C-alpha cells in the first residue's frame, strides 16, 4: 500500500480526478452555457493579443531561468532557453500533472550541461521564484483593493499571511528539534543562495516574474472583455490574480477546474455573477492553450533533429603512398 501511494501514476490520477470533479461541480452549478459562451467568444484579435503577450511572458520566464541556471553552472543560450520554455509550457498544458514539461526541460538541459542535478535545481528554483512573486503580488493587491470586494479578499489575504506565518513557525520548530530537518533547511538555503544570492540576480528574477504575471493578467482582462463582462480595472486586477492562483493549484488538467471554480466564486463575490467568471476563465483557458502552441512546433523540431541520422560521405577515397623503393 505504501509503495502504491508513492507511485507517480496514482498522483497524476488523483490530480485528474480532483480537477475533473471541480470542473463538473462548477458546470453543475452554473450550467454549460457560460463555459460555451466563453469558448465561443474567441476571435482573431484576442488570439493575436494572447500570442503576443505569451511571447513576452515566455521571454521573461526564459530570462529568469537563464539567470538562475548560469549562477548554478548551467549555460543556456537565449534561443535554447526560449525554445525549451515554450516546449515546457506546451507539455505542461497537454500532459496531466502540470510538471512534465519542467521535468523534461531539466533533464534535457542537464544532459547537455553534464549535470542533471544542477539543471533540475535551476528549474525548481525558477518555478518556485515565479510562484512566490505571484503570491506576494496577490497579497499586496488584495490588501489595497480587497476592500472594494466586500472585505472577503481582505480576509483571504489575512488567511494567506496566517498560513505563511504558521508554516514559518513550523519549519523553525522542526529545525530547532531535529538535526536532519536542520541539515535539509541549511542545504536548501545554500542552494537558494547559489541560485539567487546577489542583489542583481534577485532584482532580475523579481522583474522577470512581475512581467510574466502582468502578461497573464492582461490576457485574462482581454478574455473578460471579449466574453462581454465589464469590470473596473482595480477589481479586475484582483479577479485576474485570483484566477491565476486557481490555475496554479496542482489538482487540475492544464489549469482547468480549480481556475473556473475560483473565478466563478470571485466574480460572484464581486457582484458580477459566477457565470461571468466561468465564461472569462474558459476563454482565458482556450487562449492559454493557443498561446503555447509554438511549443508544439519546438517539440516536433527537437524530435525530428533527434531522429535525423548522421550522414557519412560514402564516396570511395583513393589512398596513395609516396614511398621510395630501393632497387
């Protein structure tokens, strides 16, 4: 039983089941109309905007990855970083679990650099840094704009800060009590200092993360407007950040499920109705899939390059010698 619970397929299955259950629950609550309305609201302008914003976000994320990877001794060119990041996003979207692309990115570049461990550490730090910046931004926005949404988001922000505080206290107690926990924390701190251990590197990582989050927020705003919902800019910023947090919940299928649930709840609390939130979230999900489509091209290109056999010149070669013979 213990071995079965540790298998990857079980974890993926649980994520799929939970994500589907949440999505089905949302549809049962609001009906299929909002979901279909959001999907059918797509047009050429929204697709073009989503592709452009995704390109900027991908370049910023690749920059963040390069900064951390270079400090850990994994050299990445700009072209490789952007191509691999597009591929990673595409694989994360189409493969259940949401991390297959990151694993592939870490292993592929680790093999090229000669150290899968350093490459994996760079990917983990890069993704973690992005999530931390997104959560911090969300808490700050909720603190300043949450009052406009009936105080619910202020309570949510306070809860988030409380959870972070309790987690910090728990880690501190574990470090003080158990030597192995202390050794693990010290090891992680050393890795963190190696990857983001200077003011310059930290500033670059934070700036890149802010650009990534901003591009996603603007894409969600475009999806909201295209689905026919008018929301004041301050409230829309909060709603978009909440939807992004919902999409990052690991129990989902490419973000689907928890994202629609969080968006429906947030729009309902803000007074715009749960169907409006589901419609905007559904269109955002479709735009996200289209925006990472270049990753499919990159994946095919890498696959084709691996399968191309090495060609040798099979023409006959005339070998001559210039040896002096003795009579």
